[in-house]
C-alpha cells in the first residue's frame, strides 16, 4: 500500500497533474492524460512509456 504522504506529492510525469490510487490499489490514475501507472511491489512506475491507457472500468 502506498502512503498518503507519497500520494500527496506524486504527480503525473506527462502533464504534472494530480494522480489518484485506483480502487484495487494496483495503479495510479491520471484523469487528465487518461493513463494508469502500474504499482509493482509497492513502487509506482511513473514512466510515460510504461503507462497504460485508462479503461472505463478503471475509473472507479
């Protein structure tokens, strides 16, 4: 699980906008870019090339 302090300071590397934890806590969502950044072993992978497109199912 990612600590709230980290979520408060982390930003999307593409648009520098806010990100939020997805419902199952496996990724960080950037609504502006419509991207999901995967969390592996508790570490967010904040690389634009590694991000996946946001699906409608992931928006909750």
